C-alpha cells in the first residue's frame, strides 16, 4: 500500500480520495490544509492518521510515501518541488505548472531525487480514450478536428458581481486555457503529438485572464480547432473528421460517449462502461509508476509538450501571471 497524503481540501481532493479507495493500492495516511479545521474534518472522514497544516511537517514525515497536490495552479511548482526534494512521489493536478520552464524544472528535480512526478490528466487514462484512439483507424485520412470544451463557471456570477474568485484571478495562474482549455490541448497532444504551428486568440476579462478563446493547431495533413470557455456553455460534441467518417466525443474531459459516424451507415456507439469516478484510472497509473520507481517517458513528454504549448498560447493572447517572473533557484 502506498501511504499517501493530500494537499488541498476542495471538491477535487474529495473526488481523488474517493477514487484511490476503490483501487486498494493506497493507504490514506495524511491530510494537509491551511485550515486546521478543514484538515481535521477531512482526516476524520477518510480515517487518515496524520493531520498537517504545515507543509514542512508533511515533507519531513517518514510515514508518507506520496503526495497528491490539488492546490491553486500558482502553488503547484513550489509545493511539488518541496515534496520531491523530500523524497516523496508526487501526483500533481493539471496543469502541472504555470509555465513550461517551471514544469521542466519539476521533472528535473524528480529525476535528481529518484522519485516519480505524475501529472493528473485523467482523460488520457480513461478506457474511452483508448476507444477513440483505436477508432481513428476506421475513418480514413484525418482531414480536420474540433475539440470543444466550453463550460459556464459556477464562479463567473461572483466575478460579475465584483468579487475576485480564484478561477478568474491571474495571481493563481488561472483562466480558461489553464483550466477548461487544458483538456483540449492535452487531448490533442496525446492523440496527435505536437502541432507544426499554433495560432491562438482569446477574450480577456478585466482581471487579465482569458474568459474564452480559440486555438488552431496545424498538423502536416490536417487542422485542429480548439474552442474553450468558462463564460459560456456548449452542448456540441468534439469531433475528429476523416475521409470515411468521423468520431464524436461527448464531454471531452471525461469521454462520456464515443460515436463512430460513417456516411450512409447507422451511428455506432462505441462507448465502454467506465468507473463512476473518472480519477480511478489515473490513480492506478500513478501507483504503477510508484511501484516501479520509474516515470512513464511518454507521459512526461506529453506533460512537457502541453506546458510548452499553453505557455505559447498565453504569450499569443497576452495572458500574464505574476509567476512568469519566478526565478528558479
């Protein structure tokens, strides 16, 4: 059993804790939160033995093998590096870091300390992601693709009222491309690799982050268009088109449904039944890496490619974070 602690006390952390219980591969050993009250409540709920509200204490605890980090994006680098240097394996929520240079340094630190750094991009580990990959052979030469993830944020109304939620605050390295858009970028890279060129546009909010935007990826033989938004909602499936048909995906991040559509033929539902907690699969993959003591080189390459691309998208759309000036020591 991998003795794991969590950093963060939000809904995502709760979902992850639920997922790892089903794997029977983890011992929920510790809970960290800046709020001692929240940490105590979460530890009691999940029968964790250790409660932390000091990261130094967590890092030095010999009873913890691995740490799940689900803090605001701007804290991912600092907290992950601290745990990696302390000899802890780390599974860090996406996006791994605020920019490419920080992500690259995180993997360097992991290698230097012989521990695993794993980005929690759940989509790539879902059974239906493999279905999508395999079904591309049935649509002929790919001609174009549209990856769509537009989801009206529950916190946008607070922003409109003049509040300053983390979701739309550049201090926390947030915004649409860092959150919703990430899934589109990472899915494109996981399926097709890095594009030959990128062209991005975005509508910036007064806070300085993007509320929504579009990105065009140019590959050698086709073009892929990304639509992402946290200020509007779309009910349109993502679609990969080929000369002989198309593959459609409902709810890109969780791949709820996969359809194979071919001209003159009945729509074919290829969807496989998935665990009701989509984080279940990434937890298993993380455990495999920890048990082997090695990072998956393909997944590391994908994480770095996505970090590089999103950093470029931010440069093109003038989304600037305070952490962009962070000096790596």
